[in-house]
C-alpha cells in the first residue's frame, strides 16, 4: 500500500490525524509520519497546467510544459547552472553546419593568431611566416 499523503513511498505507519476536527486513520510512509509528527508540512509547488510537482521536476530533470518554466524558474536556473559550469544559459559550441562562413573564418583566425604567437615565442620564424600568410588570405576572404 502506498502512503496516502505523498502517494510515492510504501506506507509503514498507521496514524490518526485530525482533519477538520474529526479523527481519521491514515496510512503513511516513514518520511510523511516524521513530517507530521514534527509539525513540518512542506509546501510543494506544482504547475497549474500539467500538475508537475517540484519533486517530479527534480527527479525527471526536465519541465513538463511551457508553464513549468515560469512556475519552477528558480529550480530550473539552479539545474542549468549545474550542467553549464555555473552559467545561467547554454554555453556549448555551435555545430559547424550551423555556423556562418564569417563565424568559421573568425574562429580560424583566432586559432591561427594563437599558433602564430606560440611560433614567435619558440623562434620558429618559418612557421610564423606561413601562419601570417594564411591569416592574410583568410582576412581577404572575410572582407569579400
């Protein structure tokens, strides 16, 4: 038998509670019994559209509908930060197929500039000259 309160865990206790002044027998799980005995009753957020609860959100790690993004905003931001190394928004890379030619050229120029700097530090001037030539060619393509 499942707990009559949370409907998630098995009921292990039978207790009598007062509901509107009337004693009623309830079959509760250990956690719900402890919460009632200590007087702690958590307020559980739920989505008015899809009825998803805060517990469901944490367990499934995804929203149930568009309204969930408003109702569970703080929880979703917290989850996003966990997945995105502290950032509130997605910071992953864009697939090559979706990048514009200009973005690809800019990315390549940044990479070449770093390689050029390392070549100069290592005093590999032949490689540095080749890299400079490639950078000039790419800059010419970006302007065209």
